[in-house]
C-alpha cells in the first residue's frame, strides 16, 4: 500500500511569498485537502509534488525518492489532474489508448465520445474526460486540482464517487485542492491550510475541522 511523504519541501525559488518548508505524510487510502486564498500557491505546491517545478527537499512514495527516478516515471506514479486539462489532438479518442466501458459510463459517456471534437467540448466535459484519462493511467497517488470546479451537482457527485472507488481499489493517497468544504470533509482526513507564507495541518473529523 503506497504512502506519500514530504520532507522539508521548499518552493520559494518558484513562489517567493511561500518561504516555509513543508513536511507531511499522506497514508495509503487517505486524503489530504489543500485550502487557502486564491493565488496563495496551492496549485504551485501541487505541481511541485508532481516534480513539475523546481524545489528543494524530498518526496517519497514508500521508499522511492523522486530524485532517484526519471521525472516521467515519477509523474506516472504520482498523477496530477490540473485545474485546466491539456488536449493536443482533434478528437477525444486521440487522447486515450483504449476505451474503458466502466469509467466512461460512470461519468456519463458512451463509446461515441471517442469521435467527439475537442473544440466542441464544454469545460465540464473536458474535466470529466481528464479525470478518466488520469485514472486510466493507474497512478499510485492522485494529485487533484479542483477536480469538480466546473461541474453541476450531479456530475460532481459522479466524479467524487469514481475517485473514491479508485482510491479504495488502489489504496491510493489523495492530495486535493478544493474550496468546497463539504467535498473536503467527504474525501479527506486532513487539511493543509495555506496562510501568509506558512501552513497548518488540521484534522478533519466528522465534518469538524479540529
């Protein structure tokens, strides 16, 4: 079962307003929420955890340290769902190696979606498809940047359930940014709160931040 550990991670070379160093751990099948004001650096922190930005300190997945393997190998194990997904081909099918009936069906698509034009997709459709693409790559850790921000209530619940199901099956740690308190309480046991150049980690216990 994978555990994710962060030792003295410093991102001040990218974000000068965040001089502190981060140390925390997210056990297997556990969730850590990240919260804070807009622009404070939540997405930058998440990208650093994916080894996509310069940083100091150590990132561990069990006994694997990020600097000891190639960055693409780390990002395959520690998968990031960005707030704005990237699409390079003209059709949806250009971005998938195969079609997964279960995942696509759970998020409201059938096989015809593979022929849809990317340019015609709504922001919500892109978000759901990006979630499917991430999970089909089978990462061991999920880094989620506002995974349901563009979704209505029904689709938000579908995405949350798909992620929860994946976490149970794979025993994956989840680290997610969200401004939705209810979502954080549903999916996370801890909360990392960013404030004015420092952070606090609080326990989420039955809907109450301690």
